[in-house]
C-alpha cells in the first residue's frame, strides 16, 4: 500500500514537537511493515526511508497528491473534497464546531469529548529511547512538558514535589518565566533544564523515580506519559483526559489533590519499573499504533466511514479543570 502522510511542519524534529514525532514514527513503521510512504510536509523536511514532497499551502491539495497513492493520512484538515480515500488524525483539543466524519482521535476520552468513537493510541518508537537501565534515584522526580503552557500545571507539579519532599527536575521549562505572567522559582530542589531533547532528556527520565503530571485540562494523549513509563517511571497525575486509559493501578496514582499525590509518592519504591515498561510496549508502541491504523485504512479503502456522525466539540467545556 502507498500511503501519503500530510503535515504542515518540517520533520524530523530534534527536541520537542510531539506531533512531529508521531508523524515520523508512523511513516517509519509503515515502511518497516512493507508499505510505501510519501511525506507531503513542511519546508526543511527530509527522510531516509520515505520520499518527501514539500507542501505548498497555496496550491490545491489534490494537485499535490501523487497519482499512485492509495490513501491519504492527514494531520491538517483539507480545504477541499479529496479525490483519494483519506482519514484525519486529530492530535489536539480544538474549539472547531465540526470535524470530518473520518477523523481519528488519540484516546477514547478524546473521541468521546468530540462525540466520536474512532481513536488510535499514539505509539512511541523504542529506537529513539534505547534500553532503560531501571536504575532510579529515589529522591528524583521529573516533570515533562511545555511548562509555560498553563494547562500543563507546572505550579501544581512543584507543589506536589515540595509536599513529598522530593527534588523535581523540570524538562521543558525555565526557572524564570515571562510567558504566562512572571514566575520565578527559588526552591533549589526544583531543577530546570529548559527545552532539551535526545540523549540528555532520555538520561534524566531514565534516572527519575517518577513523573509528576497534574494537568488541568483533558490531555488528548500525552507522549510525556508513555515516554516516562517506557523508562519504568510511575506516574502521579490528575485523572483528566486520556490519563485513566494510560495509567493503571500498577503504573501510578491519579488524583485532583496535591496532598494525595504527595502521599502516594511516599510509596514510590513499591512500583515495578519493568512492569511499567512492559505496559508501554504492549499497549503504546508504534507497532501497535500502526497495526490499528492499518485496520482503519482498510475500512476507508472499502468506503466505510470511521464515525457514525461528524464529531463536534462540546459547548461550555472548561479549559482549566480543578486541582488543589
């Protein structure tokens, strides 16, 4: 099968950029499983396993799709009816009123919030992470995400770490922040790494005893969660969005209370890092993701729709959910 993957940003990405990594991993694994992949992507892109065409946003999308493509896998909504079978892979929360009936979401909750049924969990590529050592620093926790983004709730993560008496290593933020109003963290037990990636990021997570992730929105999926679990880190987070689908009783604790999460962290040594790692490999790997997408490709090639009706976004949904 020849699949065209359409995305309006450059690939690959060196540091952050969760969607870019999913786009890359999806194409790579499709090729590994014997399929042909072409990327129609942003300027500056390159790939050593797939053909790359640079997307021209001013031109008709139909005019940029190679004639021998079987299916189009989109990360941007088309502005015109497409001549080829397609699906739209929705990675974010959006306030748009309507979506295409062939939209695929990234968790069951993500789909439900949009009145839809079709979803495929994001899968990570273990080739990007190496083998976990499972050697943990008992007093070393981490936060992973864009700390300047208020829904990620870095203040809550710091609060949990302080209540638990642990050090917190913040990957994705700085000690002084001006993006969402002035914030300066003076506590020397809170360590900031900025926007790091690659081996340095992997090393910090690999040594961490656990992830603190008290988001205050419905997290669509959150690669930060499965990245951390890949290294055997239990997750101490809020029960919003996809979190209850990813984090089971053997993988962490979910609560809207900072005190409850801090108390749970005291039992952090009871978790089995290898079991947490195995859960990621069994449920949230790129191999599983591609297996599930191939089933949806088959449906679309047979002319079937992926949802029973066009998805919508619920009215009055609160952006910031409770955390204390």
